[in-house]
C-alpha cells in the first residue's frame, strides 16, 4: 500500500482527486472542503455543481488509464473513488502500482459488490448472518431454488439478484411464480446487466438500515447509521432505483449498537478477506435487515452509499481528509482517529428526471437553485448528480437522479421540513420525488 503523508499547517495543502460525477461525490467534496487542511480538490468527471467546488477533468470514471495519468500529472496525494465500477475494474490496483494512495479496495476486495455470489460465499465462510441462498444459471434452476431457500408452502415473495453490477437496480422481489419466471428470464435469457447467473435468496422481513464502516485492511470503524429508500414511489412501490432519499441517524442504531453490528458483520468479513490475502481499504457498506430473529446482511457494497452519503457526511465533524488518508495508508492511523458527529438529524430528498428509473431525460432547465435557504438554525446542502451546463450557461438535467437536497435540523421533523421546502423550490420539467422520506421516524417521534 502506498504511503501518504497528510500535510500539516506549515506545509503545502494535500491534493485530492475524487473519482465520480454524482451527488455522492459532490457530498464527499463538500466534506473534504471543510477540512482544516484546506485541501486542493480535483474531480473526474464531475458535474455542473462540483465544478463550483473543485477543478474538474473530463475523464470518465471508468477510464482507468486516464485517471492514473491524471493523478500522476497532477501529483495527487490521495485518490478517493466514489462509484463501484472503477473499483471492480482495478483502479486502486493501478494507482498502487505507481505509488499513489487510493481510498477504495482493490479489484479483489471490490468483488464483494461486483459479485453477489462471491459476497455470499465470503459471508458464509465468515459466519455472518444472512439470508439463505442458492446461485443458479438457468431459469429452471432458479424456480427450483425459490422452493428450496424458503417455505415451500409459501415461497413468495422471492428475492432474485443479478450477480454483477447493476447500479442498484439488480434486485427483484417477485410476488408470484409468473413474476419470478419473468425476472429469471430477463436476467438469464435476455442477460439484462450482462449477468450469467443470479442469486436466489430467502425473503426477509423487518426494517432496513445502512451501516457503513471505514476500513484500513485490519479494523472497521462505523460511521453514523442511515436508511435509504430504493423504490421510486411513496410507500415503497414501483421499481428499484439507485436511491430516492435517506436520513441519518436511524433512531434504533446509536453508537454502541453500531459498534455491536460492526463486530458481528463487518469485522468478520474483513478477517475473512485477509485470510484470502485481500486487505480491504475503503468503505464496507452493509445493507442490513433487522429481523425478528436478529440482524441479517442483505448485501455488502464496497464504497460510500448514494444517497446515504449525502445524509451522513454533513453530520461528520471529524476531518474527512485525515480519516480517508488513515484508512488508505493502513497501519495504526485509523486507530488514532476519533469520530465526532453533529447531534442534529439529516434528511435527504432526491429529485429525479422524467422516466427514471427506466430512462432519463436531459436538457430540461433547472430553476430555483439560486434562491435556496435553510430555516433558522438549520443547514442546507444541495448536491448535483445528473446536471450539466447548456450553451447559455444554465444548469440543466443530464441524468436519472438530478439533485439531492439535504437539510440538518434539531430533530427529524425540522430537517424534513427544511429538506422538502428546498426541494419544492427547485423546478424542472418532469421532476420526480418521493414525499415520504423519514416519514415513519417523524411519526414515531410524535407517537
């Protein structure tokens, strides 16, 4: 692992390159910019909002040779990788070969997200509680697996997952035999997402929570808890998306409970990876379901979550530059980092374009960004995802998820009110948003 000396007050500020162009990367850059080290910030490829905060380079997040060349030419001290694609493609490995530190796992470690089957095998070997499963390659194998992993008398709903990367859209919860067969045919016959096999899982019931941990190859340090909303419509209806909103913290997951969960699920996975010769440096993101029989892992991701990051990082008061550098370098650095959190709540609302998630529209002018303000005592963060500048210099839509609006408030009620007020002030043709983000928390707080 490359070494990294984080600059102090009397030396040149560190230069960081953030890879990606979404709201997650914008949130990371906002948090890095708050560092007392005053880092010099680069981003590739960035977007219209990121360009106001960092120097952007028109290099795709999937262009591994181009990103390595950029990091070398700019003499970057640390690369922070946002999306999973470049990690699975080996960007960290390529940067390490040329002596540049990278926050993000190697291609081998990123297979936790790149392959659902690999992830399940690691969890099984590590003794991590998860849903029963089978890996299949044909439709008929899949139909048989549904009966074997669940109660044969009541096998539906059934969970069917594409084995490879699917931008958060590769999980299908089939309510009936016809739906299950159609999903298996879509994945294994039509090869949507390019998958050759799928994981059929037992359907679990309970509240979901996202718990991310910063890892230095040896230990895992939990971040604040969050919950995201994957379905496009209120009430968790409609198809899965990359995420339509989030909030932090989850009331049931305080610091001590987070530490317990990390010891139960994150640390055993880190240990199993090390047993396989893989030192995992980066974010280990556990999607958990809190079932009646205890927590179960739904999936692991190998990077910051989106939109969880937009709700988590505004609450972080620890220097993010120091935190990420300590994890990337390894050794004893992460042991010395103490995480401090704003006690306020954060609520994030995602604004998506017309047709999302099946398609995305572009070129619609976005208005209202210049008028935003938070309620007294609150803070507001707007992060860009699918945005660009048109020839007239106006901010326009350029993707499925367009913007995230995050508010910090004294409680969830206040944060939610400010986030939705800001979301309502932003307009573009075909705008979509969920109206029930953190609604259950508010109802619980006032019960």
